[in-house]
C-alpha cells in the first residue's frame, strides 16, 4: 500500500520541521511549503491525500487558501484540517467550514490528537475516492443521460417525468455482422466489436453526441442544441473515415457500418421499473433514424429531409436517393445520402 501524502502549509519553518518529523515517523509522506501563495499550484501538482493548513499567514490567510482550493474544479476532494494558534470559537469554526475546511485543531496540540484527526479524515477521503471510482466505472455501463438523471434524483432536483425536445438521432449499425460473427470465436468477436465501438465512441464524444444505447453492434446517439444536425452529419462522416482507415489494418469486412439520421421532436423520459431504469429518447424521430440505418448500405450515411433542411447551405456534399418506404410508416419519406 502506498504512503499517504500530507501537504503542510505553514509560514513558520519550526512548525514545518516539527510536523514533518511527526508525520514521517507516523508513516506518511510529507510535503511542506511556507508560502500560501504557492498553495493551489502545489496541490494541483502533487495531489495530496490530506492538507494541514495554518490559518494565520501573511498575504493570503488559510481561509482564502481553502476557498481557492475548493473553487478549482481540477482538484479532487482532499480533506483540509485547519491549524490555528488563536482561540477556536463558533465564529472561526463557521468561517472555516464555510470556506471548505473539514476540521479544526488549536495550537499547541497533542500529537496523538492530530494523528487521530488525520486518520479520521483519511477514512472519509478513502470512502469518497471509492465512491468516485464506482461512479466512474458505472458511467461506462449506463448512458450519460441516465447517469445525469440519477445525479438529479440523488441531489433532490425537480425532474420532469417526460419532456418533449428537438433532437437529431443517429443510429450506426454494422452491416452483415451476424454472418461475419458466425465464422469467429467469441474472443475474436469481442475484440473486433470493441475496436469498432471504441473508434465510434471516440468520434461521437468529439462531436458532442450523447450515447443513448449500445446494443451489440448498434449505437444510438442523440444530438441536441443549435448545431445538432450539423454535428450529427459531421460525426457520421468522421465515423466512416475512422472505420475505413482502421479497416485497412483490421480487415474491413467487418468494419463497414450503415448510418441513419433523422431530426425532429422526441420524448425524453425514464423507462423501466423501480429496480431497473433507463433514461432515453423515444418517438417517431428515433424510429425513423433507426429505419434509415437499416436501409443504409455498408459505409453509407442516409438522412431525412428534416435533417437536410437543417444543414442546407453548409459545406456537406449530398444527394437525394428518392423516397424510401420505411417499416411502420404509412407514407414513404425522402432520404438523402452523404457523398
């Protein structure tokens, strides 16, 4: 197990030396600085497990240092224990906690009490890190939309059960995958699928798409906002480019995807039960995008007239493929393909 690192910030060199000896003997790695102006930069660079912070320092006091650390979003949660030579009263405690501190200790202190408070705060840090790691890992298995809904539920935010929003939906599906996979063993199937999906997910993230579903060799992505259609078309083009390029090395018999895109109003809400939920977009807009994807040939991008109207005048090269009869729709719709 690696040593826990404690950053000590105190303008008195004797205090730094004393704390360095005490904490080193207790098994901690210690970094000490005497300038409060360097504190935030030092925290970013070494990412300590805990901070001991003197309150009374010239130029920038401990309360301000704590506020600056908490305001920096690049710095993860780190317990901060204030060390103060002044009397601890309610006003000081409130000010310290409001600035983001976790604990208070008055000088002079008994070293057993300091070590005990350090251990207690490190236990909290360990639980917080485990929670963060679990949250990060879970985010890889659920959609971003579902993850955001869970956060809102936990924090008590008011959630609209179902809302109607304008989106551009993109479906990407590997052509002939069932036949191709039949000739492979399981390990090879997963290897090739992961290569294809990883390449597409990277491109989708770069084009501000939100992955709604991963289902076997199919990806459902939602684009929202002012440039949603342009982002979706550019994303589709980049997916094809990435897979064509990768196919040169990986064998492009299995990298060929068909892509379908449609824009319109969809319903955003939570489906499922109390034990299993998924926040997703449903409706005709999603269905049409899925049907266009089903029609698309290998490396073909098909999109609807509704999407074409939103990208008209941009630099995309495309042409009409005429009216397509899509399953579930009473009337054919005009479709376009990206050249």
